[in-house]
């Protein structure tokens, strides 16, 4: 059973120091931090400073006090285990969605987005919910109550982004909402990833009433985004229907849905083509630009080349929550993409070639001028499509990978 024992808090500290070696201390410092953490776990969080910085119109928060951090990390781990908090498995969920959408039947698809999700969570309400869970021990309840008070004392609205405990509390804040939506008589399929919601029905209900129902089921303070929430119908079989009925962008995938077709054995079905979403393609391009800027600043071509390996290939990282190695990267993150039908993969190759040759704008031109012909040829040899098809894998030490990714950490 997970607890706040000295040994487990010491392991939390080691985990933090492994992720950030520059913050690591000696045995004497570790003992001091763990002693403080043991006391915090018993009495609650002290009035420590909470820092923030803006990012994409939001505030990202951090707590510099190491003892407070490892207690919050421990509380997060205990909550995840005791309350069985799990995020949606992307691959499994996308497979299920694709299978449902391929059925030759009428469906209505709703997509909802919770506006300013983290900032509008009522932490006191979430604490009340967590405190009443049979799995919540008294120490965790006390730690969470002091966390709520710390946020209030620092005039933080909602759950502070950037802290691991906030992600757990955000999931718990919508647990009853999830259960209610799943249990609706009209619900055919339901999935949520943080603040993005997908609901598939038979199409017999009134869309306006469904929108109002979903909005009304949200916890106090939360609102649906007025422009990002939408719905569309997948019509029943009819002659002369359009070649492509619609598309969904969810969990990093773009799902293009065809008209209903008839198979040789007279079964009706739709073709669902999976590709990387345009939002994720844009993120890759931003990261290439960030890597370029870093190279133009420090002149380290080997770092730039390795960053292209990271962006176009696959590698493994240590997942700190469960302390296990997991594979991530282009293929690992988008393994369901149909490479033969993908437009995103060849588009990324075209973008990269133009970028290296200086046809992508001012920053691209500066890069082309800085590269030798040999360096340019080595970079042009990278191919997102070829790497995806071959499932190309690279190996980097943890410290090296951390250094390479630092230039785009929030991009």
C-alpha cells in the first residue's frame, strides 16, 4: 500500500533528481529534504512561494520548495492508485472510434471543449469529493486541503497548470460528469481527454437539447466553449451522397469519414482514414523552427541533427509516474495512421526540404546560409514518411534527450 513513509518520500526525491540532475544534491541535503517532507505530510503544506510564467495565454505554475514538491508528487501517486485515476488510452480509444464510425449506420457526432478548464475548476468542491472517497486516507486529505488553501492564499484561480497534482484533481473533478454522460440512453460512445469530449449517438435526439444537457451536467463553474463545441450527422445510406461526409480531429488524429459504401457481400460500411491532425503537424513545424533557432544561436550541428532524429523518429523515455520505460515518437504516437493514404507525412517531408534549402521564410533562409553543403545534404536525408514506415528508432541517454528537447519544451 502506498504511503508517506520516509523510504517512499526518499524515492520520490530520487525520481525528481533523476529528471532534473542539476537540482540534485548530496546525501546530507537529501536527508534534510526528506525530513521536511515527512513533517509536511503530517501537518500539511507550508506557505511556500508559488511561481508562474505565461504560455499561450495561460499561466504555468511551479513550486520551487523540494520538500513540498515530493509530498505533492506522493499525494498525486496515492490518489491515482486509490481512486483508480487513468487517462484515456489513445490507441485503444481511436480504434474504437474508427470502428464505430465505419459502421454503415446513422450516427450523430458531438465534440465539446471545456473553456479554460483548469482555471475554472472549483478546488474546494473537488476536495469535498476526494475527502468522501473510501480510498482517501487522512494524510492525503490533509495534504490536499492544505494545497487548496495554498492556491487560495496565492490568488490562484482553479487548479494550477504545470503541477502534477492538478492533473489528478482535474480528472476527479469530471468523474461524475463522465459517468452521467456514459449512462444516457442516447449515448452510443463517449470519450474524454482532459477538456476535449467526444460523444456519438444514434442521431434520434434533438441536438440543441443534448448541448444544453451536457452543459448542465458540468460541475459548478465549468462552461462549454461556445465556438469549439459542435456536432454533425453521419447520414444513413443514400444514393449520390458526397465522397467525404466529414472529419474529426481528436487525440492527435484526423479521421476522414467517407460516404456509406456497399461491400461485395452487401454489407454497408464507411471508410475511415486516419492521419496526423493538422494541429500536431503545426507543432512539429514549430519544433523544427525552435531547433533551427537554437542551432543559429550555438552553432552545434550535431545537436541540430539529433533534434531532427527526435522529431522524425522514435525513442524511449522513463515514465516518471510508474517508473517504466515507454516508447514515443512519430510512429509510436501515431501508429494507427495509414501511411499509404496519409497527406501529413509527405507534407512534412516537403516542408522540411524547403526549410533546409531556405524557402521557408527568414529563419529558414538564415539556416540555409549557415549550413555547409554537406550538412544540408545530411538534413535533407531525413524523411518523416520513410521513418514512419520503417519505424526508425534512436537511442539517447536520458540527460542527452532532456538537453535536446529543452528548446521546445512548451512548443
